C-alpha cells in the first residue's frame, strides 16, 4: 500500500478513489456553508515552510467584530514526502517543528476552534476559491560547485502548478504568487499560461484577464516564525490595477499592516526583483566579509572586534560578521533566480553588448555568461566558504584529519533554527568526510539531517564530546554559548582542538 | 619672487631665511609661555581637509574649568599650493570653504580669542611637541582606468614626513597617525623609521621605544564638517600599551567621547584595517547596486522605489541608491590601500596559495594579482560607472553627442559639498568631451574645478540652461530639487533632453 511517513514515523496511506470522490463532495459542501457565513474562500497551493504558516495566518484573520474573513483550503499534493501533512494539520497539529510557541497555538485555534482551516489533497479546492496563494517550491539548480554562473531554474513544476490553476480557477480569482520567483515570472510565465488555459475553456480573456499579483514573504523559521509572516513589512504589486487592488485588500486583512505598512510597487517585475535583490544584498555582504576574514586571520587581528567598532555608524550597521558560511533556502539561490531571469526570461546577455562595460575589455571576464556578476560571485564565495573552516581544522590537527574524531556542533543552516536546507555544515561535513575524518554531530534543534542521512544527530553534548580530537562550533545555537571551556576540554579526555567558526566562545572565559 | 596664491587670488611670498630664523625663536618663546600656563603642546602635521579642522578642534578643547588643554602648532610645508594657508589661518580665517557655520567660528575662537592655535611652516614645532598628529596625504595610484588591481601606494612622501618626525621629536612624544594608511603601516613602516632615526640620534630605543598610535577620522566636509570630526565615533589603537593610553587620554580630551564613546582595538593593524574595510563596505555596496540598476533600467522598473521598499527592514537599511558614480578622496582609494598592504606590506599573494580557494581552479581569475577581489572590483565598477550616464546621454540625444550643448548640473563629488576630488563628474565630463560634446557646468558650491581647469563653473542656473540640447542632473545638490520642469524646458528654448542620474526630479512634478 502506498502512502507517506510523517517525521515521527507514522504511516498515512494515500487516499483511494472513493476517498477522493467523497473529498470533492466535502469540499463543495464546506465551501457552500462557509460562503453562507459571509466568508470568502482562499486556497493555499503548497504547504511547505511558508504555505502552512500562511494558511493558518489567513484562516486566523478577523474583522473588527471577530468574524473570520476567510475560510482556507490548504492544498498539498499526495506525495510520499508530504501527504502526511494533510491528516496531521486536520487534527490541529502543525506540520513543522518550531521553537515558536505560536505555531501550535495558531493551528489549534484555526483548525479546531474557529474551524477556518482545513487541509486537502484535492485540486477541486482551487475551483472553489476567490483567492489562490501560490506557495509552491521553485528551486535553482547549480550544476557545478563554485560555478553559480552556470545555475538555472527548472520551471517545469512551477509552470505545471500554474497550469493547474488556469484549468480550474474562476476567471476572477486572484492568483497571488508568494513563492520567490525569477523577476519577470508573473508577467512572462504566469500570465501567458493562465491566458492559454482560460482560452481553452472558452473564457474571454479580453473581458476576464487573469488577476495576478506578487507579494513576497520574509519568513524566518525561528522563535518568531508566525510573526515573521504576519507582523512584518510586505511589498506587493499587481499585474494590473484590478489585481493590485484585490491583493491590497487581502493583505491588509490578513497581515498586521497597521504596524507594518504595505509597500505597493508599480509592477510585478519590480516586486519580484525586490526579493532577489534583497537577498543578494545579504549574500554579497557576507561574501565581502569573507575576503577580509582571510586577511584579518593572516595578519592576526580579531575581525569581530573591528566590525563591532564599525557597526556603530548608522551607515554601516548592516555590515556582516564572519562565520562558517551561508545556508538556507533563500540566500543560496535567489541571486541565481535573478541571474537566470536576466539571461533566460529577458534575454539580456551583457557580453560586449553593454556599451559602458564594452568600453572596458576586461569586463569580458565577468560578463561572458553573467548579467549580475557580483551577486553570482557572492553565491560562489559563500558556497565555498565552509571549506575554509575545514582547512583551519586540518591545520589545527597538524595537517591531517584522516582518522581523527571530529564533532560538529550544529547541523542547521542558522542559529536557533532546526532547518538544515543548504546548511553550510553540509559542505563542511562532506569536505572532512572526503578526507577520512571520523565525524559526529550534535544539534539541539535538528532531529534528522535529510541531506546527510548517515549522520546520527546526538542530543547529549557531554557524551558526544567524549574521546574527540577536535570540536567545531559550526552554528551559534544558544546552547553553545557560555560552555565552560575547561569542562569541554576535560570531557574530551585528551588534547582537544577547538575551532570556533561562529565566535561562540568568550575570550575572557578561555583565559 | 616665489610664493603661493590663495584661492581668492592673493599672493603670499615664501618666508625668507630671516623670517625662518625669527619664526624659530617665536615658536620657542610661545611654547615656553604656553607650558607655563600648564598646557601641553600639540603639532598637527599637514593642514589639509582633515588636519586644519583637527588643529582647531584640539585647540578648542578645554577642561571642566574652561582652561584649554593644548596649544596647537599647525604645521604646513611652504609649498606654492598650500603656503597661503599659514597667514590666512593666523588671521583667524579657515583655509577651507564650507557650508558649516562652525568652521569660521572655531578658527576665530581658537586663533583670535583663545590664542591656542597658530600655523607655521617651521619643523621646529615638532621638536617642541608632546603629541604630533599626522595628517599628511597618502594617495593611491591607479595606473590604468578600470584596473584598480594594478593600483599601488607611493609611500615616499609619507615616509619622509615620518622620517622628519623621527629626526626631531622628543623620544616620549606620541605620534598619532590620523591619515588613512594601508593596514600594517604603523607597525611595519612608521615604527622602523622612527627607531632608525632615534638610533641615529643616540636614543636608546629599548628604554624609549617610539610612541605610536593610530586613530582614523570619519570627516564629511559638508554642513556638519566640524562635528564630523569632533562629535562622532572614533576607533583607535596603540602600538603598545603606553601609546594606547596616551592616545586615549588625548582623544578623550579633544573629542566628544561622552556622546560618542571611543573604541579601542587591540592593535594598530586592526585600526588601520578597520578604516579601509569600512570604506570598502560602502564601495562594494555601491558597485552592487550598479549591476541591479542596469537590470532595472533594461526591464523598465523604478529601482529607487524598489530600494525604498527594501530599506524598511533594519537588516537592509544600508542598501545604497543608484547614482552617477562614486567620488571623493576615500571610497575611490581605500580599498586599494588595503589591497596594496595585502600584497606589498604583508606579502600575502593568494594565487594558489590559499588552500581553500586553491581547491577551486576558477578562483585563479580573481586571485592572480588580487588579495581582496570584491573590494578591488568595486573600485573598478565604481570608477567606470559614470560612463553609463554618458551612454544614456548619447542615447537620449539620438546616438550622438558631437556638437551638442550639454550642461552638467554639479561638479563636486557629493551633494551639498564643494569638494571636487575624484568626482564622478570628472569622468563624465571627459567621456563626453572626448566624443565632441560642447560642455558647460553649473555648481552652487564649487568656485573652481582644479581637475578640469578649462571648465568655467557657472553660477546662474537659468542663464546656463539657455540654448542647451541636454542637461544632466549629476549631483543631488539641494538647489536642484523642486526645479519646475516646465521652466527648465522653457528656459532651454528648444527641445531639451533631461538625464537625471541622481533622482533629483520629482515624478509627480514632471506629470
């Protein structure tokens, strides 16, 4: 029997044809009931890190009399990786681990108490919706490590998701794209697909042009996970005025726009570009600090102290700190989305075409394949950065890691989160493993490391330390601050190399 | 007769031998009198943009009873370019133009009222001083436009200035380097020179090691010129504890450290690196925005609006705006100082030597000659950036600028300052001139453009506009905001192309 395992090991068989037939009836019945209560219907397409929380936030929104604005169908395809989320959500339980206490609360409140959120696998939900929020994944592929300029977006599954909407939605349904997409996607990919599907169904697209808007989230799956979606600034844009107006009403109802006003941009191209620019800004600033980290290390100065002294200037407050590397779902790919759009959506290849840069022969070395050389180079530098910690570890161990017992403290991509996607720890682990190190890993927030399934995540720090030759502070989790250095060394039971990639240890305490 | 012309055209003959003999006596007499009043003696070496204001700020410092801490000898060599500053300062008049009303006030107060500041050309001042503040110039040379990686520092005149101090100063005199220098300069250049000169004089450098400290200013020669030196954060470091302590006492007395606490770093290498890193951070962030400016222009979106929406995030507040380019004395050279130090002071060539980057063959393309590839590339991109505005002008004029009358609005390197050093307007002017444009320029704050002496700076905007084919808003001076677009076009008297490189014009007003 086919089905899906949840992270705690429970098996959920896929729905039968009979289940699916019944589900359609249920969806129609619930929707009718909800409409009678004066509620509009929202479908969320994709229940990943953003979609599941967004679904709950929309379902939680109320008018000034405490009446919910919307009933939400959270839609997830019945895949073996994700189908389990549907029955779990429908018991009022969040499908994500989080340190944010509001996550379980908001699922209980919306699913069990208010009954404004229900998950389903059935695409019928889209045809019933007034608004569909697109939260499907869109990844960038990097075919070669250290060569982000060769990166591209495989748009097929995203396009299929949009095509599905085109087949099903009411012609006046607002399609609000929340997925981070290459600039130009709404106008040059979503719009033509919806128009084509509308026309196949005989919809007059002159009279009923598809309503499309883009608004990007700034989610941070940590201690303020729900707040990072609901209580934070939002930028949005519509493909036309009608779409923009619909999106504005929806976002104003759903988000805390009193404290965090909406920003309306003139075009979806602008809103899409804003998200990739925003994350590229972070990426380039991290990459920039890396080259100064190497310089500072080589001349023996403490760069953390230097950066603290610089950050006092308001104009320099955003200067970044050194660290192991950059991870997560966004910073590692968003510059590539923009770069790919530059090249493959807008067909703007700059080589010798840009009249300015063309003046300068040497520009060639960047522009041959690249429209956004600094942003793309930032991804390369950041991807490679963990190798430097591998190198420091090798040096600390006298030139060889082969056969040495090395403990990684942290596996997630960021301090105080349990998300391991594109974690720099992965690059570090693989580099040390390749050289024959005997690796183990501890992380207080990660239960299982899907990218490195052979790594058994240890939960007891002190027993994990026993017998180690080296320990690497790879993630600045709270638990790792103020560890007594003496106890750490004593617990290892033999000379221990400590590599602190995240400035976790306190210099005073070491003395 | 040899001498020096001041900017307002007055001639000041150089001092005679007799003058110089008398000056020495005067210096000795004044110093003795001032010591009797309990004041320490400070000499400022170099009365440029920083040194002249620093001299006045030091002379203005008082204890809690209103008694000046220091008497200041401001020392300037008798060159034809700068000798005039000495008699001018000694009449209580600032040797710099500024929109800051405190500039004339502080010179009048210290020179005329308190009599704690006096300018001189005589090096005797150094031998009388307890503290010498080094404010001599140190430039980077870029032998080829667009190839900052070939840049270097010619240290000869800086070294000579230090050697002069080594010959003259009391062994316990603090040498406080305020000039922006390549990281490593105090330790690897200043210290050996002072030691050598001390030894020549028979000073026991074991007993009397030279006292050296580094502290960098963050001057901004605009409306808050004096405040940018006195009322702003300072970072400092000493070459040893004695030097650091002396520097700390001096800076605490002289600067507003109550509101802007001092930052002490562990080593002069760190303090020197901090300044170049700080300015490189700005340079890379400007260069980064340039590539997105080209993208946004090509896909027809308003990047200013996008950046406003991003800047709302505290983590992204420092994201820069597009513009004509980058100028001024610091951002155009400080990354090169660091790069040169990396290569020529510390001899750290990264090519294939860095074990991490060595893993990645493609790193070669950056590392061959460069230790700080992003910082150096930023200088290149920024240096070339004004050519893009030249290109936009050419396009606006139908593909040719030859014979076209073009007015530049602004010549200075930055809005609301009169400083033209390394102004991007210079690059723009030269690019358009080369193509045969008939150029003119207006600037409310610049009287004379030393880098382009043939350009007569116009002062009446409306008469300057008459008969123009194109006008370029090149600097965002206050005077250029809220110009009525209709009047601008009408005054030209024929079809006028307007190129707004600095977002000076208001979109609403244009409509």
